[in-house]
């Protein structure tokens, strides 16, 4: 919502550097927010599903099935979130026909993969097909947009993505250890809240203090400025 207008302004004024900067920022922010959520649902998703739904006919078997599907679908969750930024890149450059072709081919890939994988892996095959076809769309779209934008400032973006992925992997380890070995005897809701909460707190602090990512640091600064302003009043 906020990046689209400034990207459009940059394109209209032929300022491709601004377009590339805001596009990279959009991708970075999406990764920054979706990856830790994906980690939470992959590591303790089963416990979350159990707390929310496991009662009556929704038994432990259903919990396992839903949590396994959800873990696989986290790939689609991240890719579809990035897709919101990618689509805007095609809109501002008036290359919607190209994007339509890419998305149409995604549907064909999903149908083909879903057909064959579901025969072998049932509903999990459909989840794999959706994540795989979504990833295809993102990769192809970024390759095309790189040509349209004459570059994507990929070096800085790649460095930030490596930092975000590193923080996410460490967060996954922390959440797993807390959930399985430290607070394993607590009530399910408390256990999930403690392990997930501490994991996400570590994730944020890591990207602010250890391997700083610009958007995480800016968010910290805005929060601190807001708190300081309120205390002064």
C-alpha cells in the first residue's frame, strides 16, 4: 500500500534507482515479517493447531494432518506475500500482459504437479504443488523485472536476506529447544506463548544488534522515539 505510490512516482519520473530501492525494500520487509511467522508455524504449529481446534471430531490425527499441510504451505505463504510487491512492479511498468502469462503458467504448473503429487502423497501433494508453483512465479517474475528495472540492487538485498534467514534459523532452534526441553511440562497455551514469544524476541534483537537489517533498526528507532515522546508528555 505504501510502496506502490512511491514506486509509481519513481517510474513516472524515470528514476529507476528509486524504483529499485523501494522494490528491494518491499521484498526485504516481506521476508522480515513472514519468515519468522513461518518458523513459528513449522516448529510449534502442531501445538498451535491443537490449542485452537482439537476438540470433538477434530482429533489428534486431524491436528497432525493440518499442521503438516500448514508447514508445507509456509513456502506458498512467503511467495504469495512477495507476489504482492512483484505484481506492483509489473503494474507500474505497464507490463501486465507478461505478468498474466507468468501467472497463467503458474496455474498450469500447479494443476500438473497437484495431479501427480496428490496421487502419491494425497493432500500433502497439493500443498507441495502450491508452494512449488508459487516459488516458480516469484523466481521468473524477479528475473523479468530485473531486465525491466535494469537491475534490482541485488547485492544489498541478498546480504539482508542472508541475515534474515540466519536469524530465522537460529530462532527455529531456540523455539524448538524451549518448547521441547525447557517449558515442556507447562500448559500448552503457556508453553507455546513462552517459546514462541522468546523466539520472536530473539529474532528481532538479533536483527537489530548482531546482524542489523535496516528496516528492523528503523522500527526499533520509531518505537523508542514514540515511547520517549509519550514519557516527555
